[in-house]
């Protein structure tokens, strides 16, 4: 059996204080929390009813003064962003609820 080489004595690990800590686990989590487009209500995407999710997004979009586009576009963009990025590892049942919320959001804004 071949002998394993030991590490060279010149290579050392940086001390724990010098290592860079990540700011948050996922950048998408920070976007959802601190978005300039909308001030979302707490746990809006974890609600069970697609209609309640859509109503909450509509309220947030209409109240927001920081959005750059129409309330409908801001609300739909945030929902789509959550489904595509933040909700990447969601179970299929949650994804179905969120997809239905898109339809409810279209209906809420009269875009059927």
C-alpha cells in the first residue's frame, strides 16, 4: 500500500475569525424579504389558499410606494420569482397552490 503524503508544513488554514461568513443562506431569501418592488406581509407564500395569497400580493402591490411598474406586474413578478427561485425545493403540492395563486391574481386584477 502506498504511503500517503502529509500536507506541506507551509500550508496553513486561516483562523476562524479571518474566514468570510456568508451573509445569508440564499440570495433569493433576501430578495423576498427586502425587495424594492413590494413590502410583503409576513409568511404570505406559506398560506394554504391561492385566493388569500393573491389578495395579499394585490394589497401589498397597491400599497407599495417603491414599485417601479404597475401593481399587477409587481405582484405577478414577485409570485413568479418565488416559484422559480425561492420555492425551488418546495413539494409539488405547494407549487400547485402557488401556480393557482397566479390565476387568482389575474382574476383579482381583472386580467382573465
